């Protein structure tokens, strides 16, 4: 289309190449093209939206052709907390000349892989990024894996070099907008203040609904923990109808450490169940996560986690887990240890990634102050990023947990609409955390 320059770009582009390409073109509009697409009048609609809003970047929904069938692929509205380096702009995005000139005028780090990520982060510091909630073009899908397989690509050890650069680009951005947290400003926790307030040192928290196939394994895994301290297992049974309740009653009769709670309310998500558990008078000083279809990898897991709390005086501890099938055979990519977390920058990098790892454990007095949102996705991330900006988080990089992927998992194969809704929610959590960290940051134009 006349008046537009088209640039084919990779999401892992080099800073120098992107800047050189952009400096060569003088049109009012530039379209970044990531793949082959077809669609009539899509450029006109993108330009119209840009002119009406003054945005620096405009993108739209699309159709993805999979096995000869076109499927609507909605994209998320961009917001300040959309810091994921895998944020999906689709296969084409319109960029204004003003945004390009602004970007080229900035002094930036040089990256081999994070150039495109760095580009749109930089543009967002001055210009709005707008999303058109309408499919304007069609592309052919080449990655047909289910969502449950794709979601761990970013922690695959083979991508470590890329992740290091993505972290650096995000850190650069947070520094420029005044949202960077220094590790020296994080608070430690004085556990002695709560030593007499809890009958148990720890509680394993298991929210569950209709997991008759797995709940016994999960509870018995928790009960098998060998510790030097007292602990219990709090199972919040969210009105199961498949026999899960009967199994829990049986387990409660055979071991008094099992606390079986059936909520009075019938509108609780996973986060609501967690909030109910941590506020129960029987909850221990530390609340430790176990999903109803997962297992601890050894009888030493719980002791290892609690030892970490005391060793580092942290408000949260996160371990590492192994992906496996229902029969505990290892699945790719194997161990998920989130090596991208460092004591010096983990609290900032937490805003770039979509998950912090497992198992997760919390110092109960702190997590009671924060509370869990009543949702069934991202409830743990909501608490984790809030803690990350205020307190130390301890990390254990050894395997502690077995994450079983099977056809019954809630996120085994999600629709594009559900993926978009989940990502939008986590982006909103990051937006809120950015506001807490940099309340005076100027809004986008």
C-alpha cells in the first residue's frame, strides 16, 4: 500500500539490525510483518485507528488457518503491565513515524535476541499501544501444539541465552520508568514475633474440586513428609460431586492431621479456597502449596522449604518441579527451575514472566495481610508479585515437586479466548504492581 513501508521482522531480532532498517525508511507508517498474511483493507483500518487515537503502535485480532479451518484468534489489549516478552501482537503491527523517530533517538543497550522486545517497550514509554478487537487478516498456523505444551517454552534451558537478554531489556525499561526495585530495599521477616501464635509450624494447603482420581495421592504425599516440626494438611473441598468428599472423610478418620473444610460459600475459585485456608485458625505459621493432582517428589520436601524460610528470613519460598505424565514419566522440558530468578534482580524479572514456579510457600502473617483474589487462575502469581516488591523470596533450584500433566488438567488445552483472558488478567496484576512501585510514572500519550 502506498505510504507504508513493510519490514519483515523476527521477535528475536537484533537491536542494530532493527535500528538500521528503521533509519532507512521515511514513510509516515511502517508495518512490521512477522509472517505471511492475507486480508483486504487491513492496512486502512489500522491507519484509521492510529489517526483517531494518536497511538504509536496499532495491532488487531486475526484468523489463524489450522488444517484448512480458519479459527478466530483474539489478542489481548495492551496495558502498562503487558511486560511479557511473548506478548502477542499477531503477524503485523502498524508503527507511526513519530514512534520510530522517538525510538531511534534513544540510547539503548545492544541485543542479539531482544531487539524487537526492546523496541516496543521503548515505544510504550511515550506512546499508547492500541488493539483493534476485530480480525483484519488471516495467517496459516504452523505451531499446532496444545496450550499446555507451549506454555513452558520460555523456561526451556535451550532458550536460556535468549531469556537473559529479555530480562536485561525488561530491566532497562523498568529503570527508565522508575519502577525498578533494589534488593537492598526488600524487607526480611522476624519469625520470632509469631512463634506462639500457631499450633503447627506448617500447613500444606490443597484446594480441590472433583479430583477423585488424584486427591488420595496428593494428600498421602503431604502426610508422608518427614519433618522435625508439627504440620497439618488443610484440604478445601470446594463442593465436590464425584466422590472426592468421601475419600477426604476417610483420610480424615485415619489421620487427625487432615483438616477437611467444605466452604459455606459456593462461589469460591481456587484463590478463594486458599484465602479461606490461610485465615483458618488451624493454619500453620507457613502455608505450603500442593495442587490436588500433583505430588511432592520426596518425603523431605516440606522440611527443605521450611529450612529455607529460616535460613533467609524470607516471606515466600518457591521451589522447582518436574513435568511428568500421570504415571510420573518425565515430559519435556523436564525440570522447571526458573533459573532466571536471581537474588539481585528476581523481584524485577518477576514482572516479565507469567509464572514464578512451584511449589509455592508463604509466611502466613504476611500472606494474610495481602490476601488471595477469588479467581481460579493467577491467584498465586497475584500474591507472589506483590510479595516480590516488598520482601525477600527464597528460591530452591532442586526438584521438590511433581507436576502431572494429563487430560484432566485445567490448562491442558485452552482455547485462544481463554488464553487471552488468562494473559489479560496477569497483565492487569502487573499493571497494579507497576503502579505500586512507580505511582508517579507518567501515563502514555
